[in-house]
C-alpha cells in the first residue's frame, strides 16, 4: 500500500472542529499528518484534492448485504463494492438473512466471508430474537463478543413489549444499542421511547419517516431520553405520489409518505432531531421488483445514490452537519472506530465534490438495479473512497 498525500482539499471533520483547506498525509494505513503545506515525500502518491472535500469515511449504519442466504439479491462482494463506489468506508449490515444473524456461529461465518470478500469494513447488526420471530431472546453478550455492534429484528418489529423490555435489560451492560424498525411507525416509536426511558438502554430508531414520529422523538429528547434516529434518502425526497408513476420502484417499508412528512424530515435534519443519514440499501432481483406492485418486494438499492440524494434534498445543509450525519454520528452511536481524521486513526476517508451527475442503475455494482432515483440529476459526487489507507474507489473523471 503506497503512502498518500492528499493535497489542498477542504478537510471537514466535526469531531476535530476542523473545516479548512489542508494537506493530509496517510502512512501505514493511518492518518499521519494534517498541515497547511506538506511536502511530498519521495515514496508518496499525490492525490490532488483541490476543489474537493476530504471527510472522515462515511458509515452507512443500515444496509442489507443479504448474505447468508439471499445471494441472488446481493453478496458481501457486490454490496461492499457498491458501498465504496457510493463513498462508504464502513457499513452495518442487518440480520434479516437466512439463517438470521442470531447466533455467534453465524457471525463467525459472516466474518470469514467479510475477510475474504469485503471492499469496506462491515459491522454486523445481530437479531434481537431467535430467528427474528419476536419470541425468544438471543445471547447478546455472545453476539457482541462475536462482533455485533447493535441489535435489531429488522423488517420485523418486536411486537411483544415484554420481550423487547427483557431484551433491552439483558443487553443493558453492552455497548451495542437497540435499533428498532417501527412498523406501524407512530405507535411503536411511542412504545420504544417509553422502553428507552424506562430501561436506560441506548436506542436508535431506524428510517424515521413521519412528522408525528419525529415529533415524539423531539419531545422525548426534551425530557432527557437518549434516543437517536436516522432518515433515508428516499424519505427525504419522494412522496407517495411517486407510486403512481414508478410502481414497484417506489415500494418500500416504511412507505413513502406525504409532502408534509418530507418537509418535517428535512427540518428534523436541519434542527438536529435527526442524527444519521442511512440508506436502508435493500437490493432485490429484477424479478422480485418486476411484475405487479402488490407482489413486488419492498426496498431498493441505496448505497450508490445516497450521498447525492442527501445533498439534493438538503442543498443548504452546512457541510459540517452533512459529515456529522454520515460519519461522526454513526460512529458514535455504534461505538465503533472511525468517524474522524484524528492523527493515528485508520485512514478511512471519503473525498467528494459538488459536481452534478445522472443516476444510471446499469452502472451499479450492487446486484439490485432498482431505485426511484434512476435518471435523476444529483448535485454531489464521490471522487474517492479510501479504506485503511487503500484507495478502494476513484472516480474515472477525477484528475490527480
Ligand atoms: O423496504 C424494506 N426492505 N424495508 C425493510 O425494512 C426491509 C427491507 C428488505 O430487507 O428488503
């Protein structure tokens, strides 16, 4: 791996309170030096980052990589290639696989697969209940020891409040938060907020999509309840009207909502109620997304459009907030390394610029080619994705 010198980029790292044009040196896979004028050492490759933003590597804390069990939809190899192409140096993958990520042995096999095939870092989110059936708790300590960074039954909410309370209490000593999918949203968010307050367990609401749910989160926060939440690019962009024209490409859980919800979510990002941008990358086969809408699978690919989608939805969002939602906050919530360019940290770096491009799903590395963003012009583009000092993605048109 060649040492790197990123020259003249605007380095934006909220964790360091840094927003300034600087050079950044990467050595031995780590951030070695940040300075106003760093001279190139003989062995270094220079990346000309003038006009670009250099940020801590983006982390997508909500993706479906589909392995084990649904390799026809996505694999570790294709999903993590999509991730680096989309600017992500790390992803957290959901447990709605077959078998579910509910057992340390399943996590051990996943880890081996990741070591062999992944292009970015992969942090597993393990199930809350065995087989995601909503009944029997998993062994949270064993799952955390096997690498789980959060617990979620994904796609399915744990319906039985007593089961979820018991899970939260058992998982209380562990760093990994509960990540809950709230369907139907408002009632379950209210219940989760109660459980979060009652148990004191760190709690994160996945893909919040309605104004009312968001308001409950804001109200709970003002009472001191430490809940966090995330929003997807599609819920920040599209309304239910899209279903009339886009059919299955607009089918997703939670569903696309009304314009007033979209407006509230955008406000929630700006005012800090929403902590994280997460794509809910949910690839399916062409067959599963084809045919009639009623039988089509919910969800679509997100990793390769997410960054452009967030920028299009919130063009006026300060860059430090943009980076906080994509790097600083997911690292903090999952309590994983990364999210900062502090000296000595692994050189996980995302380089992007405000350059418009058009979404063409045929170019996706993801096996899932369906997205409601197809054909859209997006204002922000990934120029390079660097994982542990290794340049894993470089835009073809980025001159260096
Ligand atoms: O649309 C969705 N698809 N929402 C989910 O919660 C699950 C996901 C999937 O796994 O396909």
